[in-house]
């Protein structure tokens, strides 16, 4: 299995729950390492660019408004099969459908406010990491 890097966001609703530590512990307990991390507030234009693939969806406005509503933690996670492993740890998009013990089951409120983002492919991971981090800000951990 290949060592990969993937992009992760702890979303504003999970930040309000003071859950950064709990969520990062779940990544670490499952073998992922934190290769970069920053607490920040997304601008509207950055959030729109990040979620560009969803711009025709009816929930796009709500999604951008939620993602810019407060601080987020942006991260690069590294490890074997990191892209798929992160999606497994996160659980399904809708917290009601997320497996017990996943981040979204624990900290998600609804399908929009679902606690975390994780890249869905290695190509998305490369695009998303480049959008938020300079190359030198990501460590090979
Ligand atoms: P994921 O975040 O699991 O990759 P996605 O790419 O389909 O899911 O959607 C991106 C985000 O958009 C998702 O995390 C929350 C929001 N979203 C998706 N479906 C939604 C819906 N039906 N209503 C409201 N928000 C939704
Ligand atoms: Mg997605």
C-alpha cells in the first residue's frame, strides 16, 4: 500500500464543540499522521473555489455560508492509503447514515453540518492541498 497525503477540514460546527483534539486522536489512533495543520477562517471566495464541483447544487449557498461561519482546522493527513482511510474514519456524508464510532456519527449535526471534510481521491487531495498549503508547509512525517 502506498503512503498518501490527503486534505482534511474540521468544520465550524465541530470547532464549536471543542473537538479538535478528539478528532485528531481518531486520525492518529487509525495510523494517520498530521503533516500540516492550521486554524483559520475561510473567505467566501476560497470556500466557493474549494467546493466548485457543487456550485450547481441547491445547497451550495448554504454550504459556503456554513463553511465561512467560523474557524476551521485545515490539515494534511499522511499515511498508508490515507485518502480511503480518512473517508472510513469520517463516515458517510449524512451523520444519520454514518457508522457508529465514526467522526461524523459522533460530531456531525446534519448532512450539511457534518463535522469534517476529507478528499475523495488522490487527485482531489492534490488539488485541495495545493489550494490551502504551500509545498513547504507540508512535512513528510
Ligand atoms: P462529502 O463531504 O462526504 O465528500 P459531498 O462531496 O457529496 O460529500 O458534499 C460536500 C458537502 O456538501 C458535504 O460534506 C455537506 C454538503 N452536502 C452534501 N449533500 C448535501 C445535502 N443534501 N444537503 C445539504 N448539504 C449537503
Ligand atoms: Mg466530497
